[in-house]
DNA sequence: TAATTATTTTTGTGATCACATTTTCAAAAT
DNA sequence: ATTTTGAAAATGTGATCACAAAAATAATTA
C-alpha cells in the first residue's frame, strides 16, 4: 500500500490540494499507469502525496463522476476492467463525439490556432521518435483538445476526456505487451482540411485518425491482450 | 442563506450522506429549481439538509465534474449562466449523442423493454395532462434513459445526463415565463421504429423529438426569455 | 454625500478524530 | 488439509475544528 505509480507533478501556486490530487491521479490513469482492477485506498493515496483523506476523497469522487474510476458495492474504488465489448463501445462513441467536436470547431478556427496545432503535432512526432509513448499519448490528446477548443462554447471536451480516461488503462496494458505503440497520424490531413475550412474533410480526418489508431485494435487482439495481462 | 429550494427526497437505507446530497441537488438542478447565477454555499446546503460540510463538498465536486455547477476563481460555486450560443451548442450535442445512443441500443432491445417504454410514456402523458411540468420532464428523461440502457455496455448515459443538467436551469426559466411547457412527443414514433428494429427510423424519431422539443426554442425566444429572467 | 478604510462575519479548505463496516490473518475445529 | 471462528488491522464515512481568504458591514475620511 502507498507505493502508487504516481509521479509527482508540477504544482502551481494557489492550486488546492484536492485539485492537485485530482490532476495527478487523472494523468496516471490517462496514460495507463494504474492497472484495471487495482483498488485505490484513500489513506494510501493521501500518504503517497503527503496530504490527508479529505482532499483525496474529493479527487476520487470527481474521477468517479468522470468515468475514470468505479465505486464498488463494498465502497472500494478501482479502475474499471476492460472488455472487448466495452472497448468497441468506447471507440465508437469517441468517433462520433470527436467528429462532432471537430465540425463545430471549424467555423471558429484561426490561422493562429492552426499554427499551434502544427506545433503540437511536431512535438508529438518528436516524442514518438524518442519512443516516449506516454508523452506522445498526451501530446496526441493535446492536439485534439486544441482543435476542439477553437469553438468558444464547446461543452464536449469533458466528455471526450472522459472517454480518454476510460481507454487509458487499456492503453497501459497495450503498451506493456506491444513493444511500441503504433501511432497513426492523420493530423496533417486534418490541418490541410482546416486550412480549407472544409468541415467534411476535417471530420473525415478525425474519423480516420481514430479508426486507424486506437480503433485499429481488432477484437481478437484485444481479447488476447486482456488475457495476457491477466484480466 | 440556507433556505434552498430543495425538496426532501426518499432516502433508501444505506445511502451515504454525500450520495443523498448529490441526488437532491442534482434533481433540483435538473428540473430547473435552482437559478443560474445563484451561488451555493457549502455550509448553507449542509444546514438545509441537516448534515455537515464534508459530504456536501463531495456532492458539489461531483456536480461540478458533471457540468451542472461551475467553480469560479473566487471558489464560489454557482449554476452556470445560459446564453443563446451555449444553448444551441448543448442542443446540437444532445442530438448527436442521443441519436448515437439510440442506434447502439436497437440491437439489444427486447419486447419487455419496449413495454416498459410504453409504460413510461403513458405516465408522462398523464403528468402533462395534470400540468405537472417537473414530473413530466423527469419522465421524459426516464423514457430516453430506459431506451439507451438497453445497450448493456453503454457509456453514454452519464454524458447525456450531463447535457440535461446543463439545460435544466434554462428549462426552469422557461417554465416560469411560458405558462405551460410544450411537450413534443415523438415517443410513439420511436416505439414503432423499435418494434421494427429500424435503427435509422429510431434515430430519426429521437432527432425529431429533440429538435421539435427543446431544440424548438428559437434564438430570439431564448434571448427574450433570458432577458426577462434578468440573465 | 460619496469614497475609502477598518472591522466583523462568512466561507472554502484541509487536517484530525471517532465510529461502523469490511478485510485480513491467525487460531481452532471439523 | 479444509473450513470455521475470532481477533486485529485497515478502510470508508462524516462531524468538527483551525486557519486563511473573501465578502459584507461599519466607521472614517474627503
């Protein structure tokens, strides 16, 4: 107990303790460094990050609401287990959500925003070439988030991030058993479509990015991975 | 302070205090009985439901994660204000999400499930004829939730409910200024399509139900309502 | 009278404690 | 050896308290 795979993080001044706990746990789950089935204890986490139960409990509640954690009947809290069916449900939902988010972003896109997307994409390519899977994963998410954020009234990003959180633990398993995560990159295609303000083409690029990326796991491969990981 | 529009609720044995607080606040927001801009205090709510700050804080954090509440920079917590742009964003998102949820439910639908839908729809009609808006609203949501729940791996309901929570406060305003909320009912159409296991027709019925229902508010009407309500 | 300052009250936050439940583990019985 | 029983430890939950920041109110000044 207590030796959680939680890397310390930068903690900006003024950030509350529960917020810090939430961010650290969130990132750990997002990049798959907490195993599905592993149960989390409030006191254990509090000790690991040198605080007390109260703020940790708040962080865990938030993560439960975000779908990242599940509260069992015995009130134990754990990372939900993945199944092939749940995986395909999550991926299809992700595809629908992100295509919509991308479409709604197009009318608000600026050149400045496209430049930023190029920048993030370059950083991701660099992380991939360094074989730094976790960073590449976070930068890939940053790319998508940046795109959808162009829409000033967007209400969809929390939902997209909820999906990412739910897929995270599986990615952690995949990263352990597949030497290198295969990153598909339809980002250049998306950027080109954005420059033309072509909604359909942007949505198509996002759809392809997802279906050829994480959506590319075949059912048999998923079941195989889960079996290997003892799930 | 303290005199919150919070009707007491049935509290099943074994339900924790924070869970109870969450449910009561959630329902109050969902049916629009807490005004946008109204700021909530932890101690005020704790007093109103005869408990203490700790579980109330947890409930408020969850509701923030669900998009129902917003935490300001000064750490005040309030129901977010609505704008015409945000409204249209939420409605378009709701349409996309629920069409997808409906489609994914169709392959799993059972006759038993359709019977249940008929039952809920009848109860809603009855509430409408009693002019009991809040109950009709909750039963309408129950109809949609029941349909999407047919899919055993559904991960979309929390997101749909998040949208409902964000639209709730506006509905509260609308109910005050429009004598009777006009309930569109494409439910029979949806049920007929379900019996035929026709995904496209089901999705079309849900789309129509939303676009003619809450989506039917025109931009000018929304701005007018918000102005009337002093928003 | 209007603006500014000082004081009081309210509020969010997080640590701590007590309690009940659950889990774990060792001892005893079958 | 397996199961059952009992004690000990661990855990979730919620109330309370102290502290700091913020808001509201009172007092003072221009």
